[in-house]
């Protein structure tokens, strides 16, 4: 039974889902906005907001936690030095999801997820 199970599965096993989340988060931090399916955008939003909140602390523990997820020093440096200070006064809601219609091929709902300015 699936009582009280809230996580999205996205038709992938655990390792594939983890890597998908890591790649989406890395692309979002690197580019500022990405175009993806609505389900993947909704899957990404809570994790990326938690990571930015972790980066707002700016201490060694926060750096290590971000490195354990991203495994790329450039991305972690960008979060700690550029993105987190921008949201220092903000209490949450760092991302925005904008629906943009459906894909032409399989009619999947598409969305743009972006960092709020």
C-alpha cells in the first residue's frame, strides 16, 4: 500500500531519479532557468529551495552539504557567493514555475523553472 508516500517516482529507479535531480539542479544553478516537463519541475523545486537555504548559512557545514549533493566546486561557489546573498532577506520561494503548453511529440506538459530575481 502507498499510504503516506509523497515522493514522485518519475518512472525511474532510485539511482536514476537521484542523478536526474542532481543534473536538473546543476543546470538550473548554472543557467538560471531551464525548460523541462511540469512533473520534473515540481520534483526539482523543493530540493533546490532547500539547497539555496542551506547556502544562505555560508559556513563550512553548508559548503560540505552542498558539495555532497553537487560534487562540483564551481556550482557550490556560485551558490555561496552569488545566489544565496541575493536571497538573504527572503524567507523562501526562490524559484518560479511557468507553464508553457505541451510538447509536440508526446503532449507532455512543459514548464520553465527559473530562479526569482
